[in-house]
């Protein structure tokens, strides 16, 4: 079962050198890719059951704003027809500021998109050039203004910190400039140098241009202090929102809601059997298209989760959120109190100032979030 739909658009005008997502350069746009998604949606609907009308739809990538608004409308309409779409569903589209204008954004709004996620990454042109982005800082500001004029009242901005050569002052400037726009949502991601990317060759682990652990912690705390001081809720390790504007789709991931992923390289988590099934689609676009053309779902690496797998996921995904892991919900799903399984781990992490608990839930502290990779690994099976 699933209540959320993800559509992966694996095309970009230019491939950013830090990006490890499934995507490829395409100057001509996605072409007939939307028809492949429509066909996959029809095939997938035969083999799994939606839990209820979709609560969220998310166009991710890649660069989903390369889709034609008309194709976006067709996909949303088919989802409503095939699966069902809640009247209050959140429908998000990721957009590169260098690919949109007011007319195009109005087309997406009219197609049924009601939430926009702008991949700004930085308001510093030097940093944008380092990242290989196709837009400038001014184009990012213009895109945000155009989105407002097009009628979007729910806009998120993505920023990346710990960039090569970025100083704490530059990072604070990025945050301040984001706040001047007053978006409803701000995501702040630390740069991860992924294996196999151009950045992996350009910046070895000992590169003096990369932020060390102390600097990374400093910029994380700067974001927390500045954004929460301006009324944003720090509701997940990397995410801040004004009240009522959390990303509902991404929150579903952290709460282990079922979601169906469509498109080359998309991933899914279905709750049809046992404790859930995870799988991915073929990442190779030609292989993906060939499978759809044969009327076959292009699924790979199908994993049926064990009870132990699911309990571990529940912990390390739930602890990413400020709400933490509720004891009642865990016990309802797994028939055992989390204290009985992880009581000693809770005690050790609390003694180190990384975790706190009360009668209802267990949560990471701000320091726990800072060291989240190390902390969350304690709950792996």
C-alpha cells in the first residue's frame, strides 16, 4: 500500500559536478518521457493497492522544471484517475531557477502543482560557479519573485553549506539573503562529496578547501540559531519550515509511509505485505524505456523487510525529526516497547548529551543531530 507518489525526472541542462543522483544532460528536454511515466503508472496500478487517495505527489530529479507544464498536468490528472488524489494533497515540483520564468511557473501552477522547491544552493555567484549551477544569484531571486507572481504561496529554498572555499561569513550571507525572500521552507544540506562524481576527483578527503568537522558544526549551528530565531521550526536535521509548512511528502519518508516511485532510477517502499517492501527501478534510461515498452515493470533489487529491518528503520528515520520516535506508535506496529530493545543505547546516548526522552517519545538533541551519522548507526540491525 502507498499514500504518496514520487516521479523521477532524470534530465538536466547540465550535470552538476557534485551530483550523484540518476540524471543526464539533455538540451532538448525530456521529450516523450512523460508518456513512459504514464505507461508505468498504469502498469504499477495493477500490482499494488493505494492505502487511500494520495496525500502527496512529488516531481523530483534531475530537473523536473524541464517538463512541459502540459505533461505535468497529464501526469497529475492520471494519478488522480488511476490512484485517487486527496483534495488537500501536496503536489511539489523541484525547479532549477535557470529553467523557469513567470509564464512557465504559472503553467505548472495551473497544472495542479501547489508547492515549489527551488534549488538555489547559494546566493554567491562564485559558489554557484564552483557547484556548476546554470543560474546566477540574481536569477534565483528573479525565479522566486516570478513564483510568487504565478500564485505560489508555498515555496521552499534549498541551500548547501560546507562548500569548497566557503567561509562562515559567506554562509551567513546565504541564509540572510534567503530570509529576505521569506520562503515557507528552507532546506540546508551539508555538501557530501560522493564517490564517482567529478567532485570526488577534484576534492580528496584531505583537501584544504573542504570544511573540517569543526567548521561544519559551526555552520550547522549558525543555521539553527538564525532560522529558529526568525520563526522557522527546525523539524528535521536539514529542514526548517514556517508553522504549517513542513514538507508533507518528505515527512512521509521519515515516518515510513508507503510511497510508489515512477521513472528511471526511482525508488519505492510499499506496505502491501509484512513490514514493507523496498525496490528501485532500472537507472539506465534505455533499459527503463525498453521494459515499459514490453509492458514490464523495470524493478530491481526487491527487498522484503524483516521485522528487525523495519524496527531499525523506524528508529533511525524517526530520530531524524524533531518529534522523534513515539513509544505508543512503535509498540502498536511492532508489539514491543522500544525501551525493551534499545534501553541501553538510549541510556548511553543520553549520558553523552545526544538524546533525550520523556514519557511519550525519544528525540535527538541538537548535538545529536550534529553527530547524526554516528548516532543513528547505533540502531542498525
